């Protein structure tokens, strides 16, 4: 049970659980109901972590968290006007039991760095249990893979997974602090901007299985070179325990990922479309919005499988989930049941209805050249007038021009109408025009609002509209507007 006493034990490394439990005040054995970094999410019994972000400082909201019922807060300083019982743990200070016993909640745990303290407690809590941990990284497809892997494992095991996209130095510790003795498997997404970050996450999570999806120029602006991105992603397989306990599940079709086999002591399990892989697929067919079907090959076995994933490219997602299922001892029946479970697998691309019954493919969570081309490939598989609404792709660094141009060339082959949004996306339009797309098929816009005005008049019955761009553009506003448009094209 995660309690305030556990936090103190983890942070001080000196206080015995017995000193903080029975006979030392019931409040120290009181369960922490949840751990939040947004004061608006605080409820009775919560612990609030005051983090300093780019746009706000969590210390400014400690009072709000206490007002909503938070039992305690991790903080680097006690703001003026906030009423709480402070316990100063900075510099490795160890409070006396007399100090602890006389505290009355809400309690302010003052530490040198709240984020490092959160990570320290998460590592301490993780070490108290013995689930098998599956870490997932890669440039594209981490979250969808995480969801499908968890769906497969849940057919046999009590499975904890990271919510939404909690894949960084904050989200991963928050996920691990939800761990209970009943959890048998933990599925964690691990993201990065540069070298060293996945190694830090792995040191906290202690994964047994590492899944690598692919390597592309995502976050190249921060990592600066593809070599550094490869190094960063390789940190996951380097952190795995030796075989047989550790297993690295690697994409055989991606040369950079395949090369990671030399960097790990874990057992290597390859998946892909190449028969040289341990697990491979062929005869892939798309059924549009109904999913895909394909043949699976493993050793001497061949299975025909149908899964509710969108687009031929999703076969790699299915292969990753199957590979984890096999490694973790599931039967084929359990694996297929997990693959076919409704809902969890297609968390990124959602389908909505627009003006006149038009199909809206909402893939607005984020965008990279690889994921945008994959989305265009899905668009190509659907019937109707195909409209691609594509926004800027950010953090590509030196790959920015080439990446946008690749997308533009593919858009020319797929879309009857191309709408670009943002200054960088103009390169998509230019590339499409250069390879023969007619100017009357292309609209170049700078703002989301202009796209909304255009599309509410343009989109109608029989249209299929893909909407995709980097998160900073907030292109989900286009989806929201199209699902509420009353106009139809004249």
C-alpha cells in the first residue's frame, strides 16, 4: 500500500516502515489515493507534486491542491500564505520521530528537487514488487503498440500500463507508483529527446522485455543526429537483463533496429515481414475501416489473423504484440483474443463523421514523415474523394525539408485534394506540385482557422478526410469544427 510513510522511507533511506506505521500515527499508514502534478486533479487523500514547467510553476498551485483535499505535497520551497506542516528533507536531512509525530496534514515534504524525489520514490516502490516489465520505445507507434501489448497480456495476467502517453521522466514514475502486489505485468512506453533519457527511465523501471518499433528522424532537432537517436533508443536493450530473463524484441525490417542485437545481452527476438525474422507476416490485406488480415508465421506454425487495426502498416503493431505474447508464454488462443479485443489498439487515429456523412480520419495527436506517410497509405485504401489536410511537422532538424517533401510526393499519389496548414507544410504542397499535382487540387493555408472555414464548405457526402499535424498546431480543432459543420458543399 502506497502511504505517506512509504514516501518518507524512500526519500530518507533511514526510516523503517515499522516506525511510520502502527503505533506511530494512523496518518502515516493512510493510503495515498493518487499522485497528481495538476492541482485541478487533486482529490481527498492525493499527493501533489509541484513541478516547474515551461509555462507554470507547480509551487504556485500547492494551496489549490490542499484546498481540493490533497494530503501532502512534494515541493522545493514552501510558498508564502500556504498553510501546511512542513517537513524539511533537503540536503539528505532525516527528521526525528518526534518531528514526524507532531505533524498534522496537510504536509509539505520539502526536497531539493521534486522531480528527482518523485523518481526516487517510484524506483523504491518498483523494487518492492516483482512483475515482469515490458518497455516499448521507437520513433513511431509506441503508444499504439503499448495498448495492443497490454490487451494481449491482459488475457492471462493482471496488467498495468502507462496511461495516454505517459512516456517521460514524469509520466513513467507516476505509472509505477500505481503498481500493486496484484499486478503481474507492467507495460511502459519510453520516449526520449536525447541520449541518456531512456537509460534513466530504464534504471527506474527495470524492464525485462524491450520492444523497439522503428528509428526515424523524430526529435532530430533536439538530438541533432540520427546516430544520437539510435544511441538513445539502444539504451533500452542495453538495460535488459541477460538471457533468458531478458528479451529484446526488434524490428527486423528496420536496419537500425536490427543492428541493436549486438548491443544487448538479452535474448533477441526479431519480428517483421522478412521470412528471416523469428516471427513474420505476409498476405497482408486491408479491409479499410474494418481492419486488416494477414498470415502469421512462427517456427512451423501458420495462422490466419484478422485484427481491428487501420492500414497495412499496422501489421507491425500486431507483430510486436504477438511477439510479447509468445515471449510471455501465452497461447495462440489468448494472443488472438487480445489482438481482436475492441477499442484499445487504435488510440491514435480515430474515425468521426463530418458534413454530409463524410468520414473524418482524426490523426491529430502528432506527426512525423513516417507516421504521415503511413496515414496517407491508409487514406489510399479507402473509397471516396480523398482529402489530405496536413500540417507542419516539427522537431525534424536538418531533415525538415526532406521529410516534408517526401510527404508531399506521397500526397500527390493519394489525395484528390491537398490542404496544407502552417509555414513548414507549404513544403508539402510545393513537393506535390513539383511531381505533377494540379494547382487547383492544392490549398496552402497558414492558420487552422482558415482551414476550418475552407473545409466546412468543401467537405461533403462521399469524402474521406485525413487530418494530421504536429501537436503544436492543435489541428484537433479542425476535427471538432467538421463534426459540427452544418454546411455542405454546393
